[in-house]
C-alpha cells in the first residue's frame, strides 16, 4: 500500500469509514443469524474489509480475475444479487450515497465521496466480486486510478 493510500485510509476511518464498515458487518451478522443468508454474509464480510480500507484496493469481478466462472458468478449469483438488493443492498447503498453527498460538499471530502460512490455500487451488487490490491487488478480496473 502506497503512503498516499495509507494516509487516505487513516483519514477515511476517522471521517466515517469505520461506521460504514460496521454497517456492513451488521448486515453480515444478520445474514449469518438467518443461516440461509450465509452466502450473502460471506460477501458482506469481504466488502466490510473493503469499506474499512478502500484506498489502494479494488473490487473486481471474481470470474474475470480468476478466469473461471463459479456458483457466485453465474445464474445463482444473479439470483443472489437480486435477493441481496431487496433485503440489504439498497440500505447500504443509501448510507453510502448520503455520506458521499455530505463529503462532496467540501473539497477535502471529494476523494472520500468518490470511495463512498464506489462502495454504493458494490452495495447494490456484491455477489461475484472480490477485493484485490490495486496493483493486482486487471488493467481496465486501474485506468485513471491513483490511490
């Protein structure tokens, strides 16, 4: 992780990233309690780590990154994402959108607002994604990205 990404991650945790990561963990715990929601909980736990330290990492398609399809990247993944969207995704995305809007009002908050927007998109459709270091992400995920 670059020094800039480290600094941004520390500032991120101070200015709201920790709360959003806790929100993801809360969603994951609710899913685990239901037993049936364990596949969604796994995705939520992975994204909670990304919500805690988003700078210097990317969310990428698991099928594209690994070069092979699995249960979460095929039709069952599509169904899982639809269920997730209805049950928890839109709540988490709304939280990220509100945080992004508030942070975008300040010049200093713009990088954090951008991170919240990326997380809002992932909140809507997390199944079939994996979190990787920015340097390990496929080239089209890295274009135009500095942190």
